[in-house]
C-alpha cells in the first residue's frame, strides 16, 4: 500500500503483539460483522515491550495466548515446543518473537491474503461469528480458542486436536 500515513504500533497486550500489530490489516467492523471494510497498510515500526504484560488481568493475558497457541499449531518447531513447556510464561518474550517471525514471514510472502496467509485465519471464521452472536460479550481471544478447536476438530490439515487441548490447558484458555 502506498497510501496512508506512516504509523508506529506499540502493542501492550499479548494479542496485539502476536496478531494485530503484524500484517498491516487496518479494518473496521460493520453491523454485518467484524473487519469487513479495510485496507492493508504496514506499520513503519512495531515496538513490543513485554514488561507491559505484567499489568494485564489473567483473562486478557490468556486472550493473547489463544492467538499464540494458534500460531504455534501452524508453525510447529521451537514455538510449539516452548508452548508445551510447564514454564512457558518464563519464555513469553521468545514466544512472542517466534509468533511475530512466523506471521511476518507469511505476510511477506502473501501480504493481501490471496493464498498462504489464509492459514492465519484458522479459527477466525467461527470466532467472528461467536463474537457477533454474543454481542461481543465473548472476547476475541476466547472466541479464537473456540473457533480454532472447532477447525482442528473438524480436520484442518496437519493439525492436532489433542495438542491444542494440551496447550490451552496450560494457559488456561477455555475451548468451549
């Protein structure tokens, strides 16, 4: 995108650090649903200060972890291994870094969501429906956890429902 003004993202939640600050989606919600009108416009800079996470209530922290778990299932490797550890919170900076690197790589290859980037939407179709039907009383992170569980259970390629349950229990993030 060559239009728009330069801007800097300074996310202060896990959710913003691992998801919304990466990828350049700038969208608004409409009465018909979430993120239905918008553009892709990358930030000039993203600054993640994980010290801000110490101020979060547990449920807000967990919301972001739902997105990190979704990314860990897609990315595998070191990210998935860190999320499986009992002491995963001690590695939150590395987890966030790996989430950003994974999503950033996907976005570099498919900025406008024509192919590979669609994988990052795992759980989001159901999540957006859950949010809308609840009058947005169900948070995005919780809705993503439920939507991801649905997508994995219904047989998304290469994904494992048991792994999702294991990771969600560690946070904890409810899957129902």
